[in-house]
């Protein structure tokens, strides 16, 4: 499902027009992004948790040249789904 299809389905379920639903989605995504930039996590009930994690620096080796290089630490966004959502996806149905 692409963004256009998702917005169409969401607008159908909510009873809003597509352009209003698109604006709503953009505001939600922007608010989430602002929170992640501040290092905050976000828990959505019945869906899961998004959190910003720090990956430590590490040494990696280029397999072609054999050179070792230091990979600096970085922040990554991680998602941990809710147990109910995991079950739905695993079983392909509602639990």
C-alpha cells in the first residue's frame, strides 16, 4: 500500500475528504519527527513503540580491501510492535 492508497483508506474510514486527511497525516508525521529529533520515544496504544536508540561506535572491516575502519556512533529509530499486532501479522487474522 502506498501513501495515496493509505490516505484514501483512512479518509474513507474517518469520513473526511482526502485533502483534509493528507494534511492530518502530514501533521502527525511532522509531530512524530520533531519528537524523535529531541530523542523522545512514542508509544501508540495497540500498535507499538518507536524509540531513538544510540548505536555505539564499532570497528568494521572492508571485505574487499581488508582495511579496518572505525564507524562512529549514530542515532537510529527503532520500532517494537505491540504483542497483539505481532499476533495479527503472524496469524493473518484478528485475535
